């Protein structure tokens, strides 16, 4: 059976696309993937989702979005997508236990924040360890924090976090930054930012307390180890878009993010992308949800044969 809409991914983008597609009576099929619910499942309190004055827990928000999409007729299945064929209609999405065909595909596979790979880091994600300053900076008002990284995103986050934190320590494994000169200059000029050079992070304390109390580093040149008392650690070493399935089929930028045109459209008619898989700038739950709405509306118009944009409508008039 060929579906009207196949949605790959179940974060804010995928579930919003499912909600809108279901309300349009398109009976979408959502394939959750290995990280069901997306990055918000690693978040504790979400305070910047409109309508929740006192905030809402990340997993609770994703459960509510999932149930809302199902209420209107979206079907959600668990499964790991192993291959995607976008070269002919209907499109085919192959899972470990079978395949599904669809007239349209909405890609909402997101991006994964790169982590250091430390057990203590993973244990404290959402409990003082974060990968998003915009999301979590407000929680660290008046507290000392550390930012790990040396690129533009690290300098941007360190500078942003000085609005809240009492002090920001940037920890970088080299003795020079990779960030652009303008971002370096801003960070160097900020009196609330200091740097630890040639520093490798060994662990984050304190997993027994379930909160961050210090970050343990070792100087790669001298071998000296020490603990820096902090109450938050922001990992800013980049993101990896989850686009390996689409290599050779869809247009991507040099970092692997899907390129979309005039909304959510990819280079293949009937294939749409939304959320962090195509957004490396904003990376917020609310912007991901907004782009999921766009993708569903674009898919609906494609199925109905309606010109999707004003320019097209004028050209065919």
C-alpha cells in the first residue's frame, strides 16, 4: 500500500508535520527512528515553548505532541530506516523489518550534537551538561560555567552565556582557536571569559549527585590535571546532520545539511525536509516545529497538484 505521506523522524519537526498532514486527512505514517522524540528527550525543563508559562519537561512535551498527532489519525511506528529510494515514484523507505512506499516523503531526521564521548557527560546531559546555550543559558544565572570548543559556535555560545553566568571558562584542546577573527575578538575582549588552552576534558563531576559541580581537565603539554569548579558545562563542538541515508540523492551543503528551496522543498519533487536536518542556524524546537508545518502544507499541495508558491501560480496562470 502506498501512503500519501511518509515522515522520517519524530522530533518537533516530524510530529508537527504529522499533525498537519493528519488534519488534512492524508493519514501520514511516521517512522520514529532510533532517537524517538529527538533532542528534546535529553532535555529536562523547556522554558521557551510558547504557552507553557512555567515550562514543560522535554519528554512530556514530546509525548503530548505524539499523542496529538495520533489523535488526528497519524500512524507512528518504531523502526530503523536502513535505506531510502527517492529516484522513482512511489518513494520507498526500507526498514529492518520491511519497507513502505509513499507519494511524498518528509525528512525530519534532525542533527545530533557532537559529544566528547565521556560516560559522565552522557549521565549529566540535561542535569547541568547542555549542547544548547540558547535553550539552557537562563538556568545558569549567577553561576560559573564552562564551554568546551574552539570554533565559531563555541565563541558565540560563550559570549551569549556571559549574559547569565558569573564567569565562563572556555576549554579548548589546542593553543589557538578555530573561530573567525571577529568571534575571537569578541570573546577575548569579554572580561567574563577566560581560556584553558591545550586542555583535554577527562570527566564531569558529580554523577553521584546528579548535578554538575566541576569539570576535570588535563593539560596535554604538561600533563597537569585539575578540577575547575563549575555548575554547568556546554559542549560546543558542532552538530552532525543525520543525512547519510540521502547522500547521492539530495542536494546538501558542505557540512551535510539538506538544502531546501522556497519552503521545505528539496531537489526532488515530492520530497521535503524540515527541522535541524536542514537548519544549522536556529536549531530551536519552535523553529523545527514551524518548518514541520511548512513541510506538511507543501506535501499536501504537491499531492493536490496545486502550485506551491506564488511565482509558480503566476507562471501557470
